């Protein structure tokens, strides 16, 4: 049974009737551009072939009931102006409903299922938000564009869940296209679809999930964002997007060492995103290796969001023959990605498992992902 049928059956078992439809949205992997999104910079994510599925039906009253295959808990609230609080996983879908509440004339029943790994830096949260937002948009004929729905998902995560994330995850999940990445200018919100060309060269993107779970709502993410805002204020700009490499000497003279290193990561990472796009457009994939390596080093040393498991994953991938490798996602756990020949995937899996065991780390997971289409109606 595929996940579309599975989530429809789960809905019927939970609520006793068939859903009106099933919608899905992908998780995302970020090729390059980490923590640049909330600094109005550039990012280059792609939707992955692992998705969250939302089965939904309208109710006659104002009640919202939310269930999932991952929990026996059925969460039930009234559709109201009061912001939902303290509901753990249910805050993500309920946060979307709260943001979209003006367009709803009744409550709904919702059942979720997913094969997006949680806590792996693949944005399982955005996949939930975008599948639910698209379902609500379709059922109630709200008329929002894909970009508007991405902003709704971000607002839910910022204001209801309390995670100060940027717009990248939801934009990628809504607007992704097969075999492509999405270049997002997080200042203008302009997007450009960038063909990857990996398949033609028999390359896959391997995800090395350290299985060290992270949470964006924890303090590490917020302190990085605060440092970036301090850097922008001190440099008298509206965001770090307004700065470039020529501004680094001035930044070094004005900022304390920690804030300077946070700022330096953002400025240099923006350059690396644009250089990666140029390499992809020209088919010069060999240029990705140094760019990914510099990105990872910057996240490890300047932004300090890597962990020993991620560093070891990247080192092992390169040693096994990956063209390029770096940690991906918000950091403090999660996953690394490696661009590697498809016939080396098993060798990579074995090498990473051995390296982790020798280091005394927990067992990692290695799997390939392909660039997948964005949010859509399935049933």
C-alpha cells in the first residue's frame, strides 16, 4: 500500500469516514546556503522523494481534530483566535490552521503520515506545514499562491511553534521541481529553478543521517540568529545580505570575535551559493567539492553548528570518493549530504557505519534522495 492509500485508510480508521482528499509535500535537502535565509540571503534547496501526506475533510462545526500514524494521541481544539500552545507535534498543523483561520468557515479532521525522517535536517516540519496549508487552501478555495502558502507555513513555525526559522524550508517544499534545485533570494523571494544534472552523470545525493536529533526551537538556533541581528545593527545595515566580502575588515574592527565569525559565515556562504549555481549551470560539478568543503568548515568553525558526528560523516564521504560533502540543515545534529557515484552508495554506507562504530558514536543511516516535485494533491 502506498502512502496516499495508507493515510486515507488511517483517516477512515481514526474518524470513521473517508477523507475529502489527500495532499502531500516533500521534505527538503539543502545543497548549500545554511542560516542565510533569515539574513535575507541566498539558499539552494531541493525537494526530496520523501513526503508528508495529509488526509483532510471539512466538519460541520468549529472543531479541529488532528491525528497521526506516529502517535496514539488525538488532539482536539476549537477553531478560534486564541493561539494554540503546548501541543508538541500537533502545533505544526494547528499553527497553519491558526494562521489561515480567517479563510475557514468550519473546522476539519486531519490525519498525517510521513516517510520524512524527523530530526535529520530534512525539514519534516515544513513538509507537514505545506501539505496542510495546500489542503486547506484547496478545500476552502482560499486562493493563495504557492509562495503565499510557504509564508503561511513559516509564520506558523515562527509564531506558534516558536522556531525562528527563515523562509527556505517552506518555499522549497511548496515550489520544488523534479531533478532540480530552487535558488531562493530570501530578500525578494524570487526563485529560479536550477537543473542539477546529477542523473546524467550517474550521481546521487546521499544523506548521512547521524540520528542525533536536533530541534530548531532550542536555544542554539536563536543565539545564532541574535548574533546575526547584532552584526547587522552594528554594521548599520537592515540585514547581513547588504554586506559582502569587502566589508569583512570593517566588521572585524567593530565586532567581538564571536559575532564577527557568525557574520563572516553568512557573507561567505552567500558567495558559495551563487558560485554553486554557476557551477551547476555550466555543468562543472567538480567545482562543488571545494565549495562544499568551505561551507562545512565555515559552519564548523565560524557558525559552530556542526558536531563530531557530522564532521566524521563528511570526512568519511570524501575519503570514500564523494565529489562533494557537507553538513546540511540547521545543525546541532541531523544529517550531512554527499554527492557520490550511485555505484559507491553501498561502499559509503559501510564506511560510515564502520567509522561511527570505531568512534563510539550511535549507528547512522545512509540513504539516497532524488529531487522531487513540491506540494500537490494526491487524491
